[in-house]
C-alpha cells in the first residue's frame, strides 16, 4: 500500500508553457492549499503583471499615468474598506471622512509642522486607524443596518469637525500640500508619483493576502460569517471588530494621504458622502471579500466617469446640448452600474474573472 | 420666550414632515428588512412632479397632488419590481447599496430633467400669518401640519383595520408564517414600496411649499435616519414620535447653538444624537431588540 504522504501529485506543474491553466485540484498538503501562488506558473505570471505595471509609464502619456495613479490610490483605499466590509462583514458608510482624516493629518504634519512626508504618511495611517477604531467601538453592540447608520453619522460628524476647526484645518478653504521628495529629488512628475503609489499598493496587496492566511484574518472571516458562533469558538469579538476597523482605516488613511499629496490640496468637500458611496461601489462592483476584486472595482469606478466622458464627447457631435447634462448622466450611469452588478453579478468583477478562468481551464474539451 | 416658541413651532412642523417621510422608511424596513437610502430622491421626485404639474400644466393644486401621488405610487411599484425583487434573499449590504444606486440613478434623472436651480411653488396658501398668542405661524406651516396629521391618522387606521394593513403587519412580523397563511407576500412588498413612495412625495410637496425645490432637498432622506434610529427602526409610533423630537431638537440647535459655532450644526446635530442613542439604547425608544440563535 502506498502511503498518500509519498505521492506527490504534480498535476500539470511540469508543463513549461506559461499559458496552460492548472487543470484540476492536485493539492495534497495543507501548506499548498494555503500558499498565495498555488503553482509556480502563477507566480511567474503575477511577476510579469507587476513588471508590466512598472514599465507602463514609459509608454503612456501624463494624462494616462495620472489616471493610473488615481486607480492605484483608490485600490489601496478599496482594499482597506474590503478588509472591513468584505472580509469582516462590518458595513461602513464613512470611508470618505476617514480618507479626509488621513489627508488632513498629512497636510497638517507636512505643511503646518514642516515634517517630512515619509514621517507624515505612516502617522496619517496610524491616526486614521485610531479614529476608525474609535468609531468601531459601537460595532460591538450594533449590527448590519444600525452599524451602517453609526458610520454614516461618523461621516457627518468628522466632516463637520474638519470644516469648523478652522485653526487646525483651514476650515472650508482647505489647505495646500507639497509633493514628497527623496533628498533633493522631488516626486513632482506624474510617473515618479505613480511609482510611489504603485509600490505602496504592492505592499498593501502582499499585506492583505498574508493577513487572511493568519489567525487574525481567519478570525475576521469567522466574525463575518456568524459573529455569535465565532464568539463561542473563542474569538474575542470586541478585539477583532475594533482591530478590523483599525487595520481597514489605516489603509484608508494611507490612501487619503497619498491622494492629498497627489491633488496637492485638501478641503472638506473632497471627502463628502459621495466619496464613501464610490468606495462602497468599488468593493461591490469588484467583489466583496476579494483582494483582486478591490483592485478591479477601484479601476472600474475610477475610469467609469472618464469612459462616459469619451462617450459624451462622441455624442456631443449629434446632440450639442448633451454636454450640459454630463454630470447628471454620470450620476445616473453610476447608479445603474451598481444596480446592474447587484442583480446580475453579485460576486462582482472578481467572480466574472474566475468564471472566465474556469471556462478556459479545460477548454476546448469542456465536456 | 417668543423666540423659543417660534423655534418650537417650526421644529414641530418640520418634525411632522420628518415623521411622514420616516413612516415610509419604517414601512419598508418592516416589510423587507431593507434600509431605503433612496428615500430622499423619492421626496425630490414627488416635489418636482407636483411643481411641474402646477406651473407648466396649470393644474389646480389638489388635482396636481392627486396625479403626483398616482405617479409616485407607480414609481414605487416599478422600483420594487425591477430593483428590489431580484434581491429578495441578498445580504444586507447588497440591499443598502441597491437603494444607494437607485438614489444616484433617480438623482441623475432629476438633474437631467429639471436642472439644479431652486424653483418655487406659486403661493397656494395665503401669506398673512396666523397669530397664536405671541407666536406667528404662516399658513403653509399650519396646513402642512394639518395634512401630515391627517395622513398619519389615516395610516394608523389603515394598519389597524384594513385587510391590506393587517397583511402588511403580518408580513413584517414573520414573513414565512404570513406566506403560509396565504398572504401574497410579493403583493404586500409592492404595495409597501408604493405607499413609501407616496408618503415621501407628500413630504416633498409640503417641503417644497415651505422652502422651494432644489436638488439639496434629497438630504432629508439622510436626516430621517436619526429619526428612525431614535424611534426604533421597526416601530411606526416610534417614527412619528422620533420625527417630532428630532425636528424640535434640530430647530433648537439651529436657533441657539448655531450662532455660537458659526452655522452648520443644524444639519449635523441629528447625527450626534444618533451616536448617543446608539451607545445608550441601540434599538431606539420603541424598537425591538433581537435575540439571536446560532
């Protein structure tokens, strides 16, 4: 009798062609199941993708690089929100204000106190994390809808404080920021700031992927699936819910600081409830509880108005007065996109992608 | 003292409209466990439709109001059928996001059709204020209050005695039990949405008569959240009581605290109350806290 331990099922791992899909599940060890890259080829493909992301500014013009930077920043924030909402199941409608906390912290630290960006960025993350944890405390007693309303209240209260605390934040007129610099080299150009955001995004992705292979991450999933059951199994609900708020807000704060240094201005209206809704839409359209989904959703929602703008430019030739309704049309399309995704693809873009992959796994012999 | 009374009266009137809009909100929550964040846009649409009928088509106000309510009822049915029914068994966040998406869609539609500038209803009520002791009340306020009170009374009777009202309460109480007793749950949901849309439209028409109509009016959809949290999300009397309390508190905060902090507190004050309530009494004044089984 052959013991299962000694048999190493390799599946199609020996195939050299990088485009061949893994055609079945051949995992025999727990470590293999937990690995981030299930087989070596996936690792190579992901590396290739990362290299493409790094080479991309060489080919694109500044406008496109700017859009890519916004996508990268939004991805960081969306991953943060997904950790809270998608993985831990705590609905938050206050992301906009937390982005604001990150942005304003960085603005105050760099512009008012004259600290370096490289100090301000992590501090902005930590301060946002503590504010997030503070507003996460009610989550122990509140669930679902009640929690959603509590975070909505957080959104309004934080924004009110920001716009009235004129001595600290400059009130409604906002504050001006500078781009960061390394030594004497300022990250003023579009591509250099893109690289900064991309590197931070890569760190965020690696952190998030590893988080859900650890005890903490699994505890988050247990809390999401059934918090009472999780508590009975020995998970301290209070600790993990507040921790989830803190970790999530940390990334949102980092995204807020990056965004503030990118636009080089912070003012209260940049962090309204509309922004919160956009971030929720990102993780919903992308896929709740999926890192890949957060990124895809962030890209989709960031590029949606741009794409609609192109369509409107095209249509303006035939209907000249359409240009005036562009903003309204964007709002309408945004709402329609959310509803259509919810009804027809609740798993989001990440689910669509995995469907496509599954289809090609055994293609063309799919039966 | 006169100032206090004046603030109190305007608080009561605004609060009565909050109560009405919150009623629609609670109805939907009770029936389908959904938080309707598109409520503000329902208010807006009702107000604009009635305004258009009165100004452009020159219909008499009461006819216009009746037509508006009819249109909004149909809108409610349509929304339920197209957006909410496919999400019947979806998780909470999906339903919340669906109503947010719906709100965006409707807001975009309203902006495309009616634009952004504030429009004013023609004077439907006389302008000379009525005096009660020292307090001056404009007839618009008085009429709003009377209409809202009449509607709230009508709905209370409807829920208590009509067959449909009883069916709605049964569905809210226990969906499966209601369905097994032969109640057509889908029909109840549809009618719930129609009613919610209609009360929102009435609120919109009244608010429009008081303040004029523009896109920012949809904020009321968020302001009623504190109302329903205070009253308890699943309690109709709670919505009514909560509406008055929040209306009065907001008016007082606007009158007394706003001059001290430089304005803007009026809009935020209800949300500060929300945080306090959620900390102290999470299920509101009249809400039912749930026991949970694993």
